[in-house]
């Protein structure tokens, strides 16, 4: 299984960014896909996740200015973040996890998002 993340870069505060993740190597029914981020010196934290049925969860820090979506047929996921803030600067990782048997938990390689003030 491979997860490949795209879309990181340097963005000015107030701007928008869309991150994409493509999963390959298996089928991912009944699995959550999500984005996590890790800022320097901080623990990795959940940004947003989406179930195969489309149920979404967002961290309070991005709620109201982010939208996560997925295409189950293509095994892809996207995250759009608007009104970016310098504190959104982090390495963003895509993740796919299935908690029902057969369980699995895979991570992408991470993509750096830098928001300049």
C-alpha cells in the first residue's frame, strides 16, 4: 500500500491551499482517510478525517475554514484550507486507517506547508 501526498508549498497568510492524497495497492472500503500535521517541536495532530461514507471530523483549529473530501472509486482524498495562518505551518501527512478486521494503518510521506505572515 502506498499513500502519496501532493500540494504543499509556501503560501501567504490569508491564502488557500489544497492538499491531495492518492492511495494505491489495495481497496479501502470501511476505512477512514485523514490528514494530520506536525509542526516543529510539536506532536502530530489530527487536522481532518473522513469516513468511507462521507462523515467528517475537523480539528477546532481548522473548523469552518477547511473542507475534506474523498473519492472512493479513485482512492483519493483532498483537503482545502482557507484563510491560512502562520500557525498552520507544518508537515502534513495523509493517513488511512481501518479499525475493523482486517485492520491497517498507513501513512504518506508528508508534504510541507509553510504559511508566511
